[in-house]
C-alpha cells in the first residue's frame, strides 16, 4: 500500500521566499516531497532550503523572477536536473499593490498583470511539456477571494488578475484532464503574510499549506478543483 501521495513527489513552488509559498514548502517537505523553490530574494530562498535540509528534508532553490520566462524555464529545468521530474507546479507568486484606478498607477497595473497572470502562464509553459512526457502532473494556482468578489476602490486590477487566474485554471482543467494532469485553484481570504499586513483578522498561512497538501495527496483519479479558505471571522 502506498503510504503517502506526497512522499517523493517533486513540487515546484513560485514565490516560496515568504508567506504561503514558504509555509507550503516546509509542510510538503516534512511530508516527504522534494521541493524546488523559486523567488527573487535568493537569500530568503537559501534560508528556507537550509531550514528544510537541516531537518532531513529535500529542497533546492533558485533565484526566479516569474516575469522573466527564461528564469521560470530555468526553475523547472532545475527541478528536472535535480530531482528528475516535475509532479506538481504551485503557481503562488503574486503581488497586491492597492490604489484607486483614478491614481493611474499604470506601472503597478502592468506589474500585477506580469506577475499574477503572465508569471503563472510562464510556469505552465515551462512545466507542461514535462508533465505531458510523464503522462501525469498537477498544476495548483493560488487565486484569491478577490477573484470571486470585487474590492474597490483599491483592488480593481488585483481582483481582475485573480479572476483571470480563476478562468485560466478552469480552462487548463478542461484542456488537460484527458492527459492525466490535474488542476486545482485555491482562493485564500485574509492570511498573515507580507502581502496582507493591513488585514487584522488574518490567520496563519499554514492553513493554505494544509489545503494544498490535501489536494496533492488525493489519489490520482481524484481532482480537487477549487477551495476557498477564509478566517472564520472574515465577512468579505
Ligand atoms: P507574500 O508577499 O508573503 O509572498 C509573495 C511571494 O511572491 C513572495 O515569495 C515573493 O518573493 C513572490 N514574488 C513576488 N513577485 C515575484 C516575482 N516577480 N517573481 C517571483 N516571485 C515573486 O504574500 P502571500 O504569501 O500572501 O502571497 C502568495 C499568494 O497568495 C499570492 O498569489 C497572493 O495574491 C495570494 N493571496 C494571498 C492572500 C493573503 O491574505 N495573504 C489572500 C489571497 C491571495 P520575492 O519578493 O522574493 O520575489
């Protein structure tokens, strides 16, 4: 009998230098996954890799800016070179600068589209050929409750990028399920990370890590399509 559907899986996580990505990396490594971590702050990535390795886990890390397609390809290639395959890609990197539309922070609009949407697509482009060759894989996209409902003024562009993550995840599911590639979207509410410092009701990122582990550990014929996870007290 297989002991765990997480043990020995090769899991690539973008935005793994803090918050949800870091917490997920630690939990999955504890459960026996081989984790491959990417983000821009290499010192932070190295610290997470060291912490995981010191407790007997398997982790490697790369400086990855998801807005640069070549760096995302290098991250996935790093997983293949280091651990032989890519079982799971967690598209987690994301930013949420808040400003009313009338402030016309066009550079911030561009950055959100580049990180939250195009970064995710670069991950898919890099990982998909490997998953197709393996005839198995799992793409997990981190969206937001703000992909389901609007928060404005302030979050109009962010909400639009997360609604796009929702559309992309469902489209990927429809296109890839026949190739034995599972797709999951996880929509967090308020979680205590660098991104959400202003949200008083925020709860620890480890709850999202557990949700991700749940989706991964299901038997191969079971696809968890979507989870929305909020603090119990959150009303939006
Ligand atoms: P953090 O700010 O703690 O983490 C964001 C991560 O994304 C960091 O590791 C950061 O690393 C990385 N990142 C940002 N820009 C880039 C880039 N260009 N290339 C690569 N990595 C990048 O926030 P969270 O953990 O909260 O965010 C994780 C995801 O969860 C995001 O997609 C966010 O939208 C989503 N989310 C979070 C909620 C919350 O309440 N916290 C609520 C709903 C959704 P670095 O700076 O080193 O590159």
